[in-house]
């Protein structure tokens, strides 16, 4: 339950947009990032794919440590 999957995109070392499995959606931090987040949050398949990453990537690898 304490595991969090985070996916971020950066441009010129500035974080534009982030997906957090705890929030469950994309959040934009810059003007372009706000547009990306708005568009990606409209796409149910994109949200489902990101949410699934917590199960497939994080939980799979947590037992390795």
C-alpha cells in the first residue's frame, strides 16, 4: 500500500507533467504540461495503462529488494 508509481515528463530540466498512482491522474505544472494532462486525463486507456504500471512494474520489483 505504500508503493507509489510516478511517471514524469521534463523539458529543459523542468517537470511538465506527472502521473501519480496515488492521485490517479495526470497533473500539469507548466502551461504545456496542463494541456498534456488535460488530454491524457480524457483518455481512459492511457489512465488504465498508467494505473496498471503500479501492479506490473512496482509490485513485481519490490520483492527483489
